[in-house]
C-alpha cells in the first residue's frame, strides 16, 4: 500500500553523516561496518532511497536541520544563525541535485502533488519514477530573521517547526521549559503570510500553547507520540492532541523506541522488548481521541540519528512500515481507515493547505 512518511532527515544523513543514500540498505550497513564507523546507528541503517521504494514510501516530508547555539542547547551546534542558514542551504542543495537527476521530485503545490500521486497510483512499475519530497525545516534557526521565511518559501520550504532539542531563536523545545522567544510571534506572523504550515513537534508545553495562540494557519505534528502511553515531555498530552484535532491537523506517529516504550534507556534497552504493535497503539490512541481516523498518520523519523538498535524489534528497514497494515486491521480498522492513515490523511491535508 502506498505510504507517506511525514518525517525523514535524509539530507542530514547524507551531508552530516556522509551516507550514500543511493545504496541498497544492506550495502550501506556493510560499508559502515567494514569501515568501523562507530557513531550511533552506524551499520544499523533503516532508510535509503531503494529501501523507500521497497516500502512504497512514495512521498515524504523531508527536513533540513541546522540548529544554532543558544542557552540550553548543544554547544556543538552552529555558533550563529548565519551558519545555520548556510548548513541548511547545503542540505537543500543535496535535494536539488537528486531532483536534477530525476531521483526525487520536490513538491510544493497541489498540481505537482496530484500529478505525482496519479503516476504512482496508476503505474504497476514505478521503479523509474522519482520519489516525492515535501521540504520542511526542523528547528527554525536557519531562518535568520522572521521575514527571511519568504525567501525560504521561494526555495521550496512548506513546513517549519520552531524548535528541536533545547532552545532555538524562536521557541523552547524538547528538554526545556518555556514559551516562545521574543522573535517567535514575528516568525509565526510571517509564516502565516507565506502559507507555511506550522509543525508543533518538539515544542515545550508552554511554547506549544503560545504557538497556537499566535498562529492561525494550518498546523500538523510530523512525528509525535502520546504522553498517555509513554510519559515524557517529548510526547503530546491528550489535551495537546485534541488541540491539533480541533485545528484539523494530522499527527504522524514516530518509531523512535524511547517514544514507544516506557522507561526505555538509550544504549541499554534491547529492541526485543518492543514491536510495531506499539506504533499501532499510538495511532489508535489518536483515533480514539478524535473519534475517527482523519487525524492519524505516520512520521517515522527512522533515520533520526539512530538505527535498528533503537527501533521496534520486528522492524529491519523502513519497508517494514507496511506491517502496520495488518496490525491496524487486527484492531478493527477498515481498508479505508488504513489507507487514510497510510497516505490519504496527509494528501488531504496538503491539498487543503495548497488549494
């Protein structure tokens, strides 16, 4: 079944991690193992362009990410937002060179989206068809001043989250407590003018509330799970999920193990304790809160700086997202429901945004 993944850090892996995403996934693992590359996730990759094709991940929301150093953030981040901008533009250049070779198709309007979907739905053999990418920014530091977001829109940017881990120039994020910064409301105003979607993922609780208060455009959560199932500030409370539902947003469930298994300890807990059934539980929780399946989807984050050491034990690569089909049907979801969760909810959302 065709699948849309609303959060993949492909350019981060290629540029920062020096990964050739053209390789078959096994070849990438072998390459990293033989060269004794020891950073987290090396030799355990889940996501390459060929593997996405195997899993029918025909459309993804892909990121540029380049945090700047702020109080409470990682000192290894860029020393200034100008550097964040340069790094993010380099990541965008990676997508553009893939596009120039017809490996991917950058999508930022309804006409291009519908044409892409039509080809993938109608062709039995899509081996020569480009994968579709919608450009997002995870953490808004590469937007050096609020009005610059319009130039980013011209570059293809369609979705922005204000912060990541720590504090950005615009908002408090994961692991911190606080709201928007002084520049936060101004950026949200310019995003609204440009027609850019606000991704609420990674916002601290106060920042989440203030963002909704200061932004009347469309919102989503590209990769976020449920605090009721796995208590942690990184997750959404039921009240936050309901707030997104009220704004007709969509929430992509993520596959990072510590967001799926209470008490997971990175580097210690074995993936064998966790299965993809937990992913289905988070999807189901969103559906139960909504009373329908309209707002639940997938945003795997499967290449977010980790590999199979930090994913469900029954997932080897991104192609195994297809196992969610039967898991959701076992919970009573119909074919129409599963198609919505797999792709139609995101398609509807972006068609509405770009109409």
